[in-house]
């Protein structure tokens, strides 16, 4: 092995060690931070536009939308397999049934997919497989394949996914946002549209209303809409 290759290899190892230490430092720091900020529609579109410029844009877009359009936690998102979203008829499922191992706590829950999100899932799957390959999948033993894979074609670790989204938000110029911003935004947006708190609680799998209430970020638009209800 020549000297140039040795220096290059040593440099790569040092870079990997630094990245691993920084990721661990950030994860410990993030646990002590205040609640993740919510994003409005303009900020979400800004994030999606940034994601579009990156490698694995389709993957990161759908992971983002599972949080913002279904209120899913990052652990739940990275736990998804193809069989969780693809039915035996080759169509996208209306619901995702999360086991207790996939979600937080000791109880599973059901995630409802909107028609728009189902379309996003289908478009993403078509970036991975042809139509005939998708049909073949329903008859194979490959349905347990992770829906989202890392650059190394392996399943995401939740902590790694948290850090990944931290960097996406940071590079998109959205300070204070984290992998939990999508879930908080989902809850806040439903509350803003007048959805009953009990319904929101059921959708996101909270055990009590107080927990759901803490997730709601009261915005200036919500305050203005409230006072304008008075005649």
C-alpha cells in the first residue's frame, strides 16, 4: 500500500470517529433541549425544496411526510417495512398497524393514511420497484424489507435518523426544529383546523389529553381566528 493511500485511509478513519463523537454529543444535548418547534406550510415547503436537491430525496421526502401528515414518531417511521404499507392486493393500505415494539410504550397503535399520503407512498415505491416487481413482492418473502434504508442499504437506527433530520433542518436554515417537529406540527395543525382534542389524541396514540395539549403550539393565526369568532 502506498503512502498516499495510507494517509487517505487514516483521514477517513479520523473523519468517521469525529462524526460518531459529534453525533453522540448532539443526541445527549438534544435530550435536554426544549420542545421542537413547529413548522408552518411555508417552512415545510422550504424543507422539502432543500430535500429535493439532495441524494435520496424521495426517501427523505416520504420520511418527512410521515411525520407531518400522519404524526408518526421517528422510531415508528424507521421501523416500517414494505408489508406495513403494501397490501396483498398490491395497493397502498389505508392504515398502518404499529406493534408495541415499533412505537413508544407498551401498546401498539393504528396510523391512518390520508389519500394524499397514500399517493406519496405509492410514488416512492415506484422509485424502488416497477409495477410488476411490486406485484411479485406480495407473493414473496421480501415484504419484511425495510421501507427506508440508509446509504449503506441497512435499516435506520432511530438515533441515527434523529441526527439525520437534525442536519436536514439545520442545512435548510430551520433552527430549533428536530425529528419531533413533524409530529408537533401535525397535532398543532389539526387543532388549528378545529379537530376535537379526543380525536387528535387517538390519532397520535397518546394515553391522555394533557399530553396532547402540551404538543399544541398556539400560533398568532390561531389567536386571531379565535377572537374573530366573537360577533
